[in-house]
């Protein structure tokens, strides 16, 4: 299934934290955005907050 529209999330973080995130992403052969999305989903699962997968979010767009 092709990737559909996503939303932009802009945030300000400490420069050292940004460097650490970039290093972690590089070590896992990911981009920063992908790593952050993975970590956010993992945290939401750990604290019991449900979230729909992307294919569920854009189901209606695939029909039209």
C-alpha cells in the first residue's frame, strides 16, 4: 500500500539531544523522522494509548 499524506510536527529541542537523535538514527539506518515516529509509537503502546496505523487513518482516501 502506498504511503499517503502525513502531518508535519515541528519541535524545538536542545542541540545536544538533536545530535544524539541523529546519531541513533544513523546507527539504525533510519532517518530522524522515522526514528522519532518509531519511538513515539513505542511509548504510546507502553502507556496504553491507542493510535491507528497509517493504513487505517487514510482508508477513505484509498476508496476515492
